[in-house]
C-alpha cells in the first residue's frame, strides 16, 4: 500500500492524535465518490427489487440513511472536520445472480446491490470520509432491513473511487 504523503497528518510531532488545522487552506470545490456492495442470496435480492420487504422500500430508506450519515460523519469519526455539504447523492445498481442455478451442494446463487455515493462541498478540506460513511451506512441499512431473511449477507469492496479538489489534486482508484 502506498500513500501520497510520508507522514500521517492526524498525529503531531509527539505522536499525539489531533485534528488537522485547515484554517490556512484555500476553500475549493471538492468532490468524492465512494462505492461498496452487499452480496446476498438471490431470493433476498428479488425481495428488494420487487419491493416486497416487510420493513418497506429498502433502497429508498438506505438512500436516506446514507445521506443522513454523510451529514453526521464528524460525529462518528473523531478527527473529521464538520463540513457544510453542498450535495450528497446515493445511487444503487443491481448485480443479478449468475444465470446458472445452484446445484445440490453448491453455494446458493447470489447477487448484490452496489451503492455509489457522491459527496460535495466548497471548503478547506475534502469529503472522502463523508462519501465512505454514506456508503457504509447505506449498506448496513440494507443489511438491517433484510437480515430476517438473509443473515449471511456480506458487505464488501468499500473504497474511494475518486476525489477532486484541494491542494493534493485529483485521485482515481486504479482498476
């Protein structure tokens, strides 16, 4: 794993944790996009897609939960700055189960919901943590709403896809 800086910014010279001082940083338009997925049984995915979950509109509620989480990131992650977000958007896509049905003894067919969150602000620090928090909480909400029928769901592949703005410039995840 490589980093773009040789030091961790949330520690002072004595190794003590601190909130980074962003007072002298220029306010710029900043955007971050994060993504993750929740893998589940094909039957669970079918319930979500058809809108038959007993707790309601799974993706609609997960979207609101993700937006709310992005707005609360600094309350959840100790050294994050509170930000005036100008936009938070969550999109969901369905990764359908393989076309080949599971055979006796095989792992049952699975599908996934992929969540992509975009967070934006105009300010002196980035919105990566807000986008990542939105994805994680949206996926956890899906788990919560569907756990009665599928406790084996797995949240995976949560990562920052891209970020723009600020002194460090743009970043795009490889492959």
